[in-house]
C-alpha cells in the first residue's frame, strides 16, 4: 500500500499521525456505518451509497451528526465504533 499523508483539520497546530488501515478484502460480513455530517445533500449522496451497498448484500447502519460545524458527539462516535466495522462519511453541499 502506498503511503499517504492525511491531515486532520481539527488539530492544525499539532497534526495527529495515524496509520491508514488496510481495506477489507470483501464486504461480506461487514456492517457499514453511513455518517451524514448534516451538510446539505449529504443524505442524497448516502442514499445512493446505501442503495449500492445493499445491492451487494452489505448490512448498512445510518447515523447523523447534529451539526456539521462540530465533531461528532462522543456517544455517537462510540455507537458507530461498537456497531460498525467500516464507516463512510458524507461531505456535500
């Protein structure tokens, strides 16, 4: 896997260093969380992603942040982390 630098905009003064996780070989048996960050039309994007994942037999869980201007609340992040093996986050306008 090639190495990529991912910057976290919430910590501009001290960027966090994180190792990128390997992609799963298959979606079989995965629970995929779709996180709508509450930007306009993010739900439209996720509706299409969900449709395509379900067609392929994936199990999908939907989540939504209260506002796009702040990080997801701790309880929401915990819920996603304990219920999902993969996450797709919607960014749209």
